C-alpha cells in the first residue's frame, strides 16, 4: 500500500511539474515584447526598400557629403545597450578613419512612446540640432548612458540640461524647444513609420539607401545590428562597389 501511495505522489508531482512548465511557456509568450532590443539579428523585411524620401529628409545633422546619392542611416535608441556599443565601438572609429566624401551618414531614433526614458535625450538632440550641436550632444548622451545601470537614471532632466550647458546651448531657445516639446510628435511618428514598415525591428539597425544592411546567417540573409568596425567597413565598401 505504501508503494501505491508513493507512486500516486510521484504521478501527482509529475503532473504538477508539467502544469508549471505549460504556465511558464504561456506567460513567456504573453509577456514577451514585440520589439527585440538586442543585436538586431532577427529583423525581417516587410518591404524590400523603405521610402527613400523618408530617410533622406531626417531633420538632423549628418556626416559626409549631404549631396551624395549614398546615404547610411543608423536607427538607434539612446537607452539601448547595443545601440551604445555600436556607436562607441563601430560608428565612432568609422567616422574618424573613413573617407566620407562619397556617403552621407545620419542618425534616426526609435522611441516607442511617451513613457520611454529615451524620449527626453532624443528631444534634446533635436533641440540642440537647431544650434548646430547635434553630434556633440549625441556623443555625450551615449557616454552619459555608460555611467549608469539604467537609462531612467541617466536621462533625467537635470542631466540633459547639464549636457546642453556643457555645449553652451542651454539658453532660452533650447529651454523653449524642450518645454513645448517641439519635436515630440516628429520623433514618435517616425518610430511608427519604422514599426509599420518592418515585421520585426531591433536596434541598432543600419539602412543603406533605405534598405537594411544584411549578412548571410545560418544560410539566410538577415539584418544585422551591432557588428564590429571591421565587418562594418567591409559591408560599406561592398555596398559602395556595387
């Protein structure tokens, strides 16, 4: 009889264990975000090439030849660890060592909604751009993020204002731009465009003339995110040669 009870208990715990596994799977599917902020390897195209006018009319400063037919757009998020890594370890040295006479490199941002901690520094980037200090501010925001564990701790109003002060653009023009949220609708509407144009979207993502930069991974062309400087240089050169 004791053996029968022991067997029943074992079956009971096995069933209970199976139920917990099923519940865990269901919860994972429900709670998993639709947008994966990782290295961008899981992006799939809905459209082969996105709207070229959309990419070529970003109201932020770029680097290189603005009249070039070859433009590189880096979609980023100030609060994303991979976006920070890509900027500091790939884009920064690329801008220093590369001949930019034949390309135009520009940044754009994926800010999902008004609750995002990345919205404040992105608004700041747009506002300082009015005074010609976008890239200096852009660099400082990413380096600020490196000092904090959480984006919401880094991107406080005080910290963003201090960055503007360090660039001598914390003036009435900047204050008014930030207070009236002059570019908020632009930032959020651009994010919606990206989300509506791609099946799965991660940051960072690099677009070459509006088409995601891809590599052959596991036998399939996939968009890539935070690739290293050597691979990035190679892919840009292959794109220019073609």
